[in-house]
C-alpha cells in the first residue's frame, strides 16, 4: 500500500508514482493538474530577463540585468535594424496559458524555481481576458506584466508594501486575493503553442498588432528603422518616465524579424531581443553623520546617515560607504549634499557628491573599534579590528550558522572545535566561506582525515534553507527559531523582508506581528544591518526558500513542466 506522503514526495521530486486522476481517487483531493512537475524544466524555460543577462536565481537584491548604452551599440552592429522598441514595465511576469481560447493557467515564477499558478487571483485583475474570440480560440501563451499603478499604490497599499512592484507581487500571490482587483496587466508576448516548428520568421511588430486584435492592452511600442530611432525612443521614455503612472525600468529592443529558434532547451539562443536599462532615479540629500559598523572578517565599514528621502517608494536614511576608497572617491564629509539612488530598486547608493571637499578622508576614520573599543588597524581600503575577543563574536556567528543548519537537516556535520580550527587557520572568517572550501584546503590541517573532511565539505550541499532557519542561523540577538517563524509567516520570503528595507516601514511591519514586540523589531533591523555582509555573502551559495509552500489552487506551489517549450519575445 502506497502511503500518501511517499506519493507526495515523489510528486514533489518530479517523478509521480501515479496519475493525478489515480491520486484523486486514492487520496480524495488535490493535484488535478494536467502538468507533470519538474523543476529543471521551469528553470530552462526562456524568460525575458535572461535576454538582459540577469540571473533569475536567488532573491532580487542583485542589481537587475540589462544592457547599457554601449552594449546596445555593440549589439546593434551584429543585429541590424529595423527594430521594435517597447516599454519594459517593472512588475511581476506571468504566462497566461489559453487552451482552446480559454484561460486555464496563469503561471508566475514562485519561490525558488517553483512555478506558481495564480489563475484565481489573475481572474480578478482589471483587464484580463478569460475567453478569446475567433480565430484566436486555440492553444496559446500570452506573456504579461502584472502592475499596480503609482496612484493606487499611494492611496491603498502604501502601508502594506514598500513599492508598487512589491504590492503587485503581494496582491498577485496572496492567498485571499483581496488586492488582486487593484492589479492590471500589460501584455507583451504571444506564442502559438502548436506552431513552434513552423518554418517562418518571427515578426515583432506583427506580434503587437496581433495582441491588439486579440483585445489585449499591449505595452507601449514603436518601430525604429535604425539605432538612432532607438536612441530617440529611449530619450523619450526618460522624459516621460516620471509622469507615466507606472514604474518602468527599461526598454526592450528587438529585431523586427528573426528566425524562430528550433532549439531553446539550453538557453543559448541568439539575443534577438535585449533589455536596455534606464538609469536609476536619483535624489538629493545631505549627509548628517558617518558611523562605523562592524562587519565581516573584522572589517569596520563606514555608513552615511542621510536626511531621509523617498526613493522608489521607500524612505532611505542610511547608505553604506563600502570602504575608504569609496570615501576618497566621493570626498565625502558630514554636511555634504549628495545624489542617492536605489540600485536595483533595493540597495541605496551614493552616486555623487555635489559639495566635494578636498580635506583628507583620514579625518573620519575612527581610532577605536565601535564594538570592543580596541584600537583599529587601517589597511586600505579597509579598517579592521584585530582584537581576537572581538572576532570571537564572529566565530560564535559561524558556529550558530553551522549548528542551526545541522539541526534542521539532521546532518551529522562536524564539531565546534573543527570550526575553531578552520577559523584559526584563516580558512573561514565568515559563514559563507564554508561553502567554498575544497579538499585541498583541508588536507593539510592536522587531525582532519578523509571522513571528517567529507563531513565538512558535505555542509555545502545543504543549499535550500527555509526562511526561518536562515534567520535563526544569523545569530541575531532575540531572534530564536520561534521568533524567526513569526517573521517568516508575516513576510513569507526573505526577498519580501529585504525589499521592505527602509527602517520605518520594516519597523512598522515587524511591530504588527503578534508576540514579536518593539525590542525584537529593532534588534532584527539592527542585526540584519550589522550582518549585511554575512547574509549577502551566504546568498551567493544558498537559496532561501519559504517555510511553507503557498496553498490555494491545486497547482499553486507545484512544480510545473510545460509539454511544449514556450518561446517569448
Ligand atoms: Zn573590536
């Protein structure tokens, strides 16, 4: 007798033990999906972001991809015009799957590599078409961006989300679907699922005309006969950007015609279409103070406290200055007027200093460590605290990380004394260093035989870390696993938490969690801030997954394989 959990597990792992109909008969509910689940297939699906070179993995704290101008010019030497240019809206991408002209699935990229079917919410959105008229009542996939306009965001959702895109993501995926009706769709792609092998060229402007004939509100687009026209389109977008009412983060430039690629499995398609990013929007502010905070590997990092400004929907009041070279480059001092951006809409950055002085930046280097008070050591471009007691805090952090992961995965691992040994021999100075160790690193250490060495190297295999386990492992004062669970229930993904990275809204959000409290809200914010380098480093190697798979429609949270590859423009 096959158990339900075995069946579920096999299903999750992509090799179902029975058909969905059999599953229904046997276990009574769930999984009426017509799709087989397979993560790798989802990963392989072409995604418009890939054209810009952006990676879809990890969370969205990395600066978004996209060509800059000189890259566009290089591209245009290989890919001749005419071109089509269109707006690239900054929302949540969704694939609308129509079967015989009826909207059956709305697939968006969910947590990690999972696809999520958010059809139930999409049906509530403003300009969705649930049925297509003839002759389009066939099998096709429509690509769209889910958007919330700036005004609706300000009026209705500002208290809950940090910016309009964040709001669109929340509304699109929310279990209760309560804000879905605030969303609208901007359509930009159409693929005929049964005609993929057709031997004809792709027609980009024809695509937009067809979307219009189908009744879809397509994105703003224009034909461009030469690269000069593309540049004019780009400049025009820059002028209009602030008054559009929606966030756009770039333009998409596509050759007017190109051959439909036969093989899309490996993602090596020629780039017939590229995204060109718009410059980040910048605002003026003033430096109020420069503070120093302890970070990774004994480093003490300068942080500018600035007069609060609104940037991309969030209040920014502190900006990292990274290191001494950055201070030197900016010639920065307290009182200076600066231009600040939020790169990738998330991480604040000082783009330039409008005041520019000549005095030496060495005036600003602290004499003593803000954590332990011992004298610091200046080793450009960094300032270090070389006090071993101070670094024992760092060692404690690594131990907590290892032990949290060990506990969660029930993995034997290695003892604390091994961590100390690795730390003392300079192999690891931060938790993320554990993920790049090699056999070669370990072989020379006394007392580490093959078995121990394998146990240590095995640690790097545990790469899918649930949100609450991740937070617990960061060793932030007052944030034990129980408290981390509360945070994970409120924010669902680490990406959501980080996207609210503006102290005020994060504080308000955390405060609202029942049983969490003011003290912990502050401790978490300060802790994440102080340990920024650590978690940022970890994200290079691990993926933070939600604690719970989203519930809802039968397909939600399931891994989905398309029987046919979907090509998008
Ligand atoms: Zn110190």
